[in-house]
């Protein structure tokens, strides 16, 4: 039997999104990810690869090994399975990108376009018949069951009563779905693409509106500023567009309850959440409270951090004032805790370089990295396969695998 390589490419792009969704027991199953990685390695071996691909792979492998050894050396103890999990995700992201050659962005947009159509249809049913949708999704019994946050999962669409009026799409919650849609808008507005690819933005914007995500809406405004600036003919037009757009965005921000009011409430509620975190376990803190709680821990080791296994081996020692079961809203501060300032700057510098290489535009790369920085502050996605894939966007050879339209199995 022969399978067309394009279908295989798109399928593994879907799996990249799926293992980042964290919305079902399958998506969070490490053994399933490991098995998928082995299948992906086998496909690369069947198709064949070039010397440049092998060089890249070996360099990446030795980097991962060196990273693990470094943190095993600077920490008194480490959790090897957590580090192996990170290594597997990095290699998985790399292999998916190289399997797709220079078509990853296009395939990602096409897969997300399909998932957005499903999400919009699912959201429509969610609004009309939420009980029916939850019951139907619960038949498969693969949704997450974390206390009051029970999820009904259809694998490509997820729903929970916690977000009954918001669209979680293919992800575990609306904000994370919004982050995926922001990536779609960034890719579809790449200056290297023509108008037909930009038309894809419409369905992404429609899906984005249904998330009602504060961070997503704010980042959407930043992308809108970039589009207005990029399409201006000269500097005078850029300044004129900016003076027209910024007051409009400011008015929308001030007069929208879940934008300015929500942010203001979270900031004012920091002291209350800190107090409750000292008294109660199983509590979820806001983003700004999480930053305040993490800062005293971060400042003890600011340059290299504690490693990705911090929460497993040192949480009860480092977070002395708060119950170790308190759930903090991780995001950008997670990278500072895990890998310090050096790791944080390296992380975003490498992603900036990739955005620049695929666009040949400094302004596009700067706006893109700003968007990624903002949605990673509000979502625990920095070490998910889809975000790790951003390190490998540019493929200078455009042919890391030998040319082949089909694979025999």
C-alpha cells in the first residue's frame, strides 16, 4: 500500500497540534507520544534523508543531552523522566518540521483551517445544547477529569462547562485555542505570502472572536497595527495609520469589560489571592499573582534557573509560604524559573531568527516575537510541541528528505 507524502505531512502536523492540546487523556499520554515519535523516525528512515538533515539531527540530539547533563550537574537531584519528555517533544517537533520540508506553514494553516471549521460548528452546538454536547463527548470518556474542570473531548473539539460561552476549539481552554489562532494570523500575514493565503485569515478571525480571550484580543490588536503599518506606502502613511488606529484600539480596550476590567481586577486581587494561597490548597491563582509568587524563587537563581523538573523536586522547599498544591498560571515566568534569564533570552532570540528567516522582514519578526511573548505569558504553552516547532521553521535546504511523492508501507 502506498500513502501520499502530503497526507502524511498534514497528519503529523495535526499530531503536533494534538499533543499540544492537553485536552484529553490521549493528548497527555507520554507513551502515546513516544510511540508516535518512533513511527515518525521510521518514516524518515523509509523515505531517506540527506547529510545536512543528519547533521541537524545529531546537533540537536547532543544539545538536548548537554542541557540535561548541565541541570543534573547544577541541581542536587533531578527527575529524568521529565527531561526525557522535553527531549522527546523537541525531537518530535524537529522531525515533523523536516518531514514537511518548506511546506510546514502552509500545511499548518490548512490543518488549522479544518479545525477552525469544526470549532465553529461545535461552538454553535455548544451554545444551543451544551448538555447534549457534554454528554456526547463524555461517551468516549477521554476528556480530562481535574476536579471541577471536567472536559468532554472529541479529540478535534473540546468542551467544558467552565467555559460554556467560550470556544476552546481543539485545545484544553479558550486562551490556548486563541494562542493557536494568533500563530495562524502571524503565518497567514507573512509578507512572503500572496493574497490567496491571507484570505485564510477570515476563518481564523471568526474563530478567534468566539474565544473571548483577553490576551488573544490584545495580541490581535497588535497584529492589526502590524498589518496597517506593513501596508502603508511610506513613513508618512505609517504614522498616519498609527494615529488613526491607536485611539480606536484604546477606546475598545477601555470600554470592553473582559479586557481592561479583567486585567484591573486581577492586579487588584493579587493580595487576596496570595493570602488564600497561604491558607488553602487546590487553588488556582491569576497570572499576576503567579508572577508575584514565583519572583522570590526566581531571584535566588536568576541566570540559569532550576530546570524543567522544578515543580516535581523542589516545589515544597522553594515555595515555603504557599501550599505546594496551589496551581499557578504558568506562562512566560515558567521559562524564567526553569532556564533563567539566559535561557529566556536564548529561547526568544532563536524564535525571532526563525520568523525573520521565513519572512526576510525585521518588522514582521519583531511583531511576531512580541505576539508570542504575550500569549506565552498568559498560557502554559512554551514547552508544547507546537511552540517548540517554531525553533525549526526555516529549512535552508528545502529538501532535508529525499524527493518522493509516496511512501510504501
